[in-house]
């Protein structure tokens, strides 16, 4: 049996409800906004890009990013893999696809932030090559970056 192919796909009227129903493990809920909130926020930020993370044809997660003001960096605004789908490599694959898409668009840096705490995403982002910047945002989130 071959591993599912992970892709980042546009969210459509037909898939939006399924994407909104995806959620992380209960212990992770304080680390990421619900997908419905993220999609709503994206509609008020014209630069935001959001996609479903799919394993073959099945939606398994959500990713959203936006360019930063410097024009050279892209900010990973939201990322989640459904709790029932974690541990299968889908998150790593999805982040890899996002990172590979950035240099052709002129980006030289990928940035993100995270809520510190047990069970949070810090270790995951370190494993993907991100490094702590030492910067803490006004909301308490800590910033990480990865040179492309």
C-alpha cells in the first residue's frame, strides 16, 4: 500500500464545511484558532492565502499564510492537522509543500509564531527547520523563522 499523496487544495463551497469540522486533539485546542475563524479572518485580509491539506482526496488539515510587509518573507498564520490524522507525516509534508512554493514567489524567509506551552507546536516547527528568533509578539506568541 502506498502512502497517500499530500496536497494543498483550494477550499470550495463543497469542501468548506468539512474543513471547518476538522480540529486538533482537545489538548491542542488552545494553540490554534478554529478553522472557521481562520477562514473568516482570511476573507478580511486580501493578502491571505488558505488551503485544505489533503491526503489523496481526504481533507486532513488547514494551512493559511500571508506575505509580510517587507515583501521578502511569508508568514505562516495558521496551521493544523486534524487530531485523528496526526502522526502520519501529513503535517511535515504540508509544511514542505508550502516552503517549496515560496522561493518561486520571491520569498527568502518563512516566519511563524506559536503559543508557548506543553503540547504546543514548538517542537514540530523546530523539526521542520524553523529557529527561534527571540521575538515575542504583543499577544505573547513567540516568533520563529526559516531562511529559504
